[in-house]
C-alpha cells in the first residue's frame, strides 16, 4: 500500500484528492502549507508527494521542492498547478518534480500519473533498464529490444526514446524534449524533433507491434504500452 503526502491549501481540493487516493488504496497524510509539508516530507518516508504549485505561508511549492531536493529527499513529486504554460511546466520539472498536472484535472489521471512516477523511481538510482510492454531499454548495455528483437538506434534516437520511457504515460512537450535531448532551447522554426520522432516510430513499427508513441496535438508526445 503506497503512502502519499498531499500538500494542498484548498480544503475542498485536498478532501477530494484524499478521497480519490484512499479509494485507490493509498494511505494519505496532508499538509496545507509548504513549511508543514517540508517538515513532514523530511521527517517521514513516503512513496510519493502530491504538491500544489501555489501555497501560502511564505514557502510556495517550488521552494518546498527545492528544499526537499537540497536535503537529499528523492521522493517522487507530482506538481499540481493552475499554471499551464510550457515554461511553467519546464520550471517545475527542472526544480526536481517528476511530473506536472494542470488544474482542473481528472482524478483517474491523477492516480495514473502517481502510479507512473512511483514505478519510474523503483530501483533508482541503480535502475539498469526500462521495460514498457514489449519494449525494453537496457541502460548498461545501451541496447533496445522489442519483444526480444533488437532495435538499432542512433545515439540521438536512443536518448529520445530513453526520455520518453522515463516519462511513461506523461505528455512531454517539444520544448522539454529539445532541452533534454538536444541541450538547448527550441527554435520553433525547426522540425528536428518531428523528424527524429518519425524515424524512431518507423524503427519500432518494424518490429510488428502496435504503435507506442502518440502525438498529442498542440501539446507534444506520449509513450505508453499498447492496449
């Protein structure tokens, strides 16, 4: 049973999240300020933290997150925010967040994203491979297979796939991919990401399995196991 800390100042939203997570089988502890959340997160072990971006009391969400990471606490964090701009999502992820969910949201998506970030953190920092459906990426050998069949990737394609697999079930923007895989800010005029995604899809499709990389129009790309 997962133990989750929820840090949210709005009482109604907090109650609804607690109810959804409890129904999902989690045990839940709560805080309504960044300072109280920080004290609990440092003093206790949690499987995940749901953290509101805007908090009262002098320590907002990203400040609490930065303090957590500085203290060596690596608990997976799902950031909740009404700020939906790409730059805000990138700020949250760069601050140490594992995922970013924009308000208003569906509670089914909330629990799915929590499950995903907890799975991704299992075994880290000593993770040796990612496995999603038939697709496997071996971090030590730098090899990719699909249902046991090798998939030959160029270095940039490998980094792109690794990033998508680390963010399984999460929509990642073109800006996030550009900064993570190409190490610099996106020039909106370039189609380099689209070209590499197309090549990666083609190589995975050649294994004969259902497509796993989806285009989310106006948002980015999503990788998940086929149904």
